[in-house]
C-alpha cells in the first residue's frame, strides 16, 4: 500500500521509517539554491579580473609607446647637434649610428627594458632625399632620421602571452 506524504513523495510501507525520514530531509537540500551565489561570484570575478588586468597591461603599453616616441625624438636631437660642423668643446662630433643607439638605450626611462629596444639611424641629403650608407651626409642642412622599435611583452592572465612591437620615427635637419 502506497501513500502520499507532505513532501509529495510516494512512500511504501515496505521502506523502513528511518529511510523515509532521510528522503524527506534530503529532498529540500537538493533543490535549494544555497551556494549558487558563491559559484556565480567566482565566475564573475575571473572575468572581471581578466578585464582589469588587461586594462592595466594596455595602459602600460600606452605608457611605453609614449617613451618610445620620446626616445626617437631624443635620438634625432642628439644626432642633429652632433653633425660634421659641431664646434663646442667636449662634444663628440660626427655622431655614428652606434653612438646614437647607445645614447637612446641609456636614457633610462622607467619600466623600459633597453635590451628590447632597437635603434636604426639613417642620414639623407636634404632636400634631395638621397639616402647615405653612413654618416657621410652628416653636414649641416642634411636630414637625420632615427627609428626606435620596442618589443613590449603582453601578459594578461588566462590569455596567451605575446609581444607587441611599437615603433616611432623622428627626423630632424642637422644644424651643426
């Protein structure tokens, strides 16, 4: 003989009374939503932290690009005032590509790794634009172009690490 209980379960007289009580007690626990908010919060925090750390890394990339463009301007200015006709005592005239690279890499911008930076310098006859192989076009009135490239490591949690290459170019007319 079967009968209906308050919990809607069908019981039988064949089941022991203790087993019937255990079934009645466990049914509301199985259907309850206790703890689901903790799981939802954990999943939401993972997504939120990925977005937050991604935003921080992209802000650092923007910060790095600012210094890369400034390094290109500083390098072209360094070459501009060290042309073949520079006269002030204490200056090394006729700046070479190696000197400009050393100068730019030693600027010491905070958070910038100099080993990730590449500096390329070219000289050209201005205004004709013929590119010179060396610093032979290092006369006043010629053009010096400095290109700085920087490999920025992008590391966002749960995302594959990659490298973002940033570059900036600055050209100035040699004054001395």
